């Protein structure tokens, strides 16, 4: 099977996680961010991730891909989401802050989807319509970073352990790690010990590296 992704995309991280955790062979394909034709030809929309199954058919939507992969062998390892309102509220309350800190950094990072200037321009032109000037967002890093550090302190007690959000491995971990991996791109960010251990645990389990080595 092939999985078409953008490296920076938290939803793509979700779809990547079951492959290593269940030892499923994978060909990972990173699409240029400005390539509209390829995903549209596959599923009719410019989105990622997209799974190309063994039979040549395509599947979009990250959680649908996760469920498909998890159930392939009839031995699923991810419990259903606990639908926790506390986690949902934290994610919602911090969604703009994540975008302000991460959008300008992703486009500057040496990632496969941003190898060309046209791909970087495509992303920036689109996302500045959401958060405004990337340059201004970067200039506001000190205040944004301080706010995120405070919010991470609120998140830490919501994690059951360094290995799962809930008492057992679940789809909530698919969602939370997919988001938290991104914050390792923020240079100097103070990440609480439990959250840092959680990120490192799932990075190792899924073989999806963090961004510490290219943090900015």
C-alpha cells in the first residue's frame, strides 16, 4: 500500500501511526504542497492523507484510514475514542494558537512538501488568509510561546500516562500525538515532562521522528 502525505500535516501523522505499530508494509509518498492534480485525481479533492490500497482503490479521511488499517488483521489495537470533552475543549481552545506558531515554521522547514518555492508560496498565500502575516506571527513568538507553555501545563494532567491519553491505547492517542508532534518544531518551547515523554514514546513506537533537530 501507498500513503500519500504532507510531513507537517497532523492528520497525515494519524494515518502513518498504525503502519509501524502493526508492522504493516508501507510506501510513504510525500506530495508537493502545490500539487493539486494528484490528490484530485485520486479522491476528487486537494487533501491528504490518501491511502492507496493493495487493490488500487483510494481512501481519504485520516481516521477512516486508521480504522481500515487497524482492522485489516482482525486484531484491532486501538480502543474507540472516549469522546472526552476536556480534551476536545483543550484542542479547540488552542487551535488558533497552534496555527499562529506552526504555519510560519512549517513553510520554512526542510520538509518534502516544501522543496520548491512555488510549494512554499502556495502554502503561505493560502494560510495567511487564515492567520494574517507570517512575518507578524513570527514576531509575536514570545507571547504566543508563553501562552502555549501555560496551556501545556493545563494539558499535562489530562494525560492518563506517558503512554496513553486514556487508561488504554485508543483513537484519542492517534489524534493527540498527531497534534503534539508538531510543537517540537518550536525552538526553546518548555514542554512539561509528562507530555515530552508521551511525544517521545509515540515517536519511537510509530517511527515518526520529531522536529527537534530542525526546531526554529
